[in-house]
C-alpha cells in the first residue's frame, strides 16, 4: 500500500532525554564491556578457558569493531589466572655440537643460570692459568723450556713412577708439582660445579640434563688445559674466550619479571618472528659457538600462554605467506617448535649447520580475520582452518536500546578521559549515536565500527577546543560532520553541476512517456553519494524480447542482469495468454559511461517499460529506486539515504515546487536516517517520500490510473495500466502474425 511518510518517520527518534545523563563526565566510573557483542564475548571466554588441543580461536569481524582491543583485554584477563611460564635455555652439546641441548627452568631461573655460568667462566679463565703458573715457575728455576713444562702440566693422568736414580734432578720439575696442579684443578672444578648445581638444580625441570652438562664441562676443561698456558696476546684471549663460551647458557625465553602467563601480540609476523632463527654473526663474534646465536620466536615466547596475530599479515606476505601457514599447521599438529637456520642466515664463517632440539610447547593461538580472509584460508589451507574450532564472531551492528545507549556513551566518556578531551553533552552524544545509525542506514541498530566513532569525537572535541568550550556540544559534532562531508564532496558537486548545467540531461519537471529518473549510489571508498540517472524505454513489435543496451555492450554486472531477467519473467507471467511476447523493447541508462551494477533499478526499468507500452506518461519529479522479485514485490535496497539526498539536492538546486519526491520500497522505511535539510523540506511540503511494497501500487501512483487485475481468463480491464499494456502487446502479437503470414505466402507463377 502506498504511504507518504511524515517528517518523524525519516530519522531516528533518539534524543538527549533518552540517555539519562547531562554529560559524559558522569559516566567515567562505569564499565564498558563488550558493547553489543555478547555472542563474541561468550565464545572468547569459552575458547580461552578451554585448554585441550585444537581449540584455538578465530576472531571474525570488520576492522574498527573492537575485535583486537577487546580480545587483548580478554586474553590478559585469562592469563592473569595462570602462573608464569617456564624459561627456555640452550646449552652446548659436547657430543654433538650441531644439536644444542634444550633446558626448561622455572620462570626467572634462566637468567640465574646464565649469570652463574658466566661467573664460572670468568673465574676459570683466571684460576687455571694461576695453577699452571706454579709449574712454569719451577721450570724456569731449573732451566727447562716452558713448552716442556706446560706439556707435563697438561697431562691428564699424573705419573706414579719415581724418577730413575740415573736421571739427574737438575733440569726436571718435581713430579709432585704436576700432581698438585691436577689435583688442585680437579678439586676446584668439583667445588665450583657442585655449588652451581646446588644453587640452580631445584629450579630446573630436567635436572638430569644439567648434571650431564656439568660433567661434560669438567671433562672438557681437563682435556684442554694446554689452552690456558699459551702466550698472552689478543688472539690468544679471543681463542680462550671463544673456547669458554661453550660453557655459557643461551637464554631464549626469560620470564624473570613475569607474574602471569605470557601474552604475545605479533602485529608484524614474519617467519623468523614466529619461529625464531639464528642471529647474524659479526666479525667480533666469529669465535663464539653457533648455539649462542639461536633466538626464540614468538611461538616459543608464548609457551604456556597466548599468541595473537592477524591473518591478513600472513596472507599478504607474497614471499613467505604459504611457508608460514604450512609451518603453523605443523606446529598445531605436533605441538613442537623447531628453530630452523634460514638460508644465508648462518653468517660469514659459519662452519656448523645447527639442528637444535625441537621444543614441545603449549600455546593458545588467536587469529584475527575478516570473513573474506577466513574464506580464503579455508580455500588455501582447509586442514589448518580445522584447528580453530572456536569462532569468535564480531557482529557489524547491534541493537539500539537503552542498554547500548548507556554502553556507547560510557565508551565516549572513557575516550574523553583517555585523550584528555572535554566531555560531551547529552545532546552531542545523541547526535554521535544517530550518526552510528546513519552509517548503518538503520533506525533500530548501531554500527559496530567504533574507529569511525572515535575519529568523529576527536574531530568534534578539536572544534570545541577552538572556541574554548568546556563541553562538546551539538554544534561541534554537526560542524565536524559537515567538515568531513565537505572534504569528500567534490565528486558529488561535479556531477550535480553537470546536471544543473544541462550536460547530464535530467528532467525533474513535467511528465514523459517511457522515461523515468532512477537513483544510483556511487561508492568511492572514503565517500559515497546518490545521484539521479535517466532510464528510458522504447517498444515495438518483434520477437527479440527485452534488450538492455548497457548489457549488450557489457557495461552491466551480474546482479543488474539478474534483475533484468526477473523483470522480463514478471512481465511474461503477467500476460500468460500472450506468451511468448511479440515484443522488441530496449532499455538504457542514458549518459551512463562507467557501468551499471546492482538490481536496485529494476523497478524503475519496469516503470519505464510499462509507460512505453501503455503510452501513459510518468512524472519526472519523482525518482524511483527498488528491486523487483518474480512476484512483483519490491525488495529493499542499499544506500537509500544517499540516493534520496542526492536527488533532493538536484531538485533543490533547480527549484523545489512541491512536486518533487522519491518512491522507495516500503521495507526501506526503517533504514531512513535523512539529514535535517531533507526533513525540513518534507515538513514544508516541498519534497515527498513515498513507499510501496508492490510494483502495481507504484504504477498506479505514478500514472494516476488504476493498475488493474486480471480476471479468470487473464484479461485486464481496458481502462487500467495493465489493460493498456495488454492491448499494446496484443497489437504487437497480431502484427508479428501478419508479417509472418506474409512471408509464408508464395508468389503466383509467372504467365508466359
């Protein structure tokens, strides 16, 4: 049924009195929560508390919906209930230098172990040369070469036989000196290593590994005592330092200051940032053992906790994206992290290809993605997607009710507090909320794009600051909205100027047969607007059916073509006695050079076609939008507010006289969030907004003639719109039959 809307029906009824506060300073103590995202909140809590394998989280939502910040908050809250994770340390493997030994310790014990081993190494470098110096001093007194003395001192097993009586005691070191040195070194090592083991073993989760390492350190020291007796030089110091570095610890993961389970947010994931690798070697570090260059990735750092990253960052990595996805898949399957040496990463002079022990870790992965990115992941790696069994789905919108009014207002208050902005009055907040509804084109729901809301409140606060106001008022928000619109308005103004100057032929006065103004929605990414477009139709007898000229030259998209086929189907079904229709009809979007997509013009195309068939003129001051289904019902369309406002501005520039307006689907009525200028014109009777739910209602309104209904024989009354159309189609049919009959008549034989 046709309805003409009142000004009150053209926008949201939300106002300052519905909010229950004077300004947002009264809300700073309130909690925000997950605004309108209770489903996502429940799923996040379930997933973060589920500790079994395979229950990783996939967070779906649009950028700006709060998916990252809210999930980080939930992850930190869950981590606060769990203890710090263990440290990871790599130690030198004396039996297989290319396979360093992994050691897991209690949080903070890794640094203590490193400090203890560093101190042991420093003392070793001083004490052993001092022990060996005693032997060298005795050799000097007896005139024996230092090399011989050091060789004697380096013997691992002291001689037990007494010197032969034939051997002169002049020129030999007393054999008991070697014994004393070896006993002293051995005793020193036992004492130091025992103390080190005693200090740290209780905090090592695999103490037997550490015990084996200490035994190997002692054995290696005794076997290489000759290194400590070399002549002092820079090269000698570097050699000893490089040798002793084998006794140090490489702390890969350090939780010394942690009080909760780890939370890692990798906002720039690479292969090395996730899985670790080898730090590049410098010339000064050339003598250091290779295992000291191993570095942990974020998967290892997140052991016992949570790792969050964005799927887009991986999918957009053209070089390593597939490799990273495959590596993540392997980790999720076997629960182990293998630090790999990347090609060329070992640095100049590397002689060992490291294959460190794979580390068993337990990480809860949280991957943030849009729905499109998630579908891409399912196509590329369906098995990987199967590990993310908990879907945290952020809605793009949420209901506009008293509860969400309060929560969004609290969000605004918290942002003002965070950025140290002046607070907003209730009227200003009401306008911000209406703008959230406008972005969604819905009087009953809010857009969940909080990034847009934050940007607008920052701009509004800046304008309030310019006038030194203590509160941000409605005028500041309105000015910010107007300024933003003005910054993006140039393309719209160009098109409107072309219409006013006559370059684009749009007629908004009088009536025309076979011609109507449709409404288009032009989306430029950062801005969108509506504009009228002339749609015209011509009809004559034939059997080609309905031809859309734009489609024939491949200027239409599949959705528009679908709408055209539905139009043709409805028309044929409305006149079953005359099918197949003997009709040639051409439809075109006049002066459209950039292509047509969408089915929202199918109603306008049908009205132009019906006008051409019936000969009934259509008012040019009424623009049409709406999509048609096969039953003649009019379906809602997108961009309704921009379309209406675009046509209004054209009519306003030419001159409003009360004959102008739009005809839109009745199902779009709740989506109206029109600006004040249009509402004021409607209130003054200068512009009208009509709604219909069926195409026959629209025909009747536009032509002023009853639409008509078919009787049991499929015949329409002659003085109705459908009756006029039926009459024309019947004439076309008879014309085609006559022409066909003429073609079938054979000419008489020629008389000789």
